[in-house]
């Protein structure tokens, strides 16, 4: 890549919050997220509100969990990888003389 780019702290914080939520077995409050990640409560709540608006987080009462939007990313990646695997298998079949050419 050649160029070194700076890292954006707020994006890092957003990912830390999403990863934290992914590791939780139960719903968690914003206060717990803030305490466990050692991030100021207002910062956590701003990130959670934004993630909620975008569908990455769900709120139940005053507690949070991951939203379904991340499942869409996973499904897309799975589909792409399955397509790559299928194309690679077709290439191997051709190399092994099993192709239909």
C-alpha cells in the first residue's frame, strides 16, 4: 500500500463497542458497556444511538444487543466465499481433465 494512514479513534471505539456486544450472552446497558470498555458513558451512548439508527444494534428497554445488520454482512461474505470456492473447484476439475471443455 505504501502510504501509512492515520487511524480514526471514533471508528476504533465503534468497533470496540460492536465487538463487545458480540461477546455478550445477554443484553447490556450503556453504562455497563462504558464501564467494561473504560469509555465515557456519553461517548458510548452516542455510538450506540448511531449504531441503532443504522441497524447494527437493537435496544430492548434500556439494554442493547447486536442488530441483524451484521448478519447481512456475514451472509454476503459467505456467499462470496462459496462462489470463490465453486470457481476454484471448477478450475481444479479442468486441470484434472474433468472439465466439460
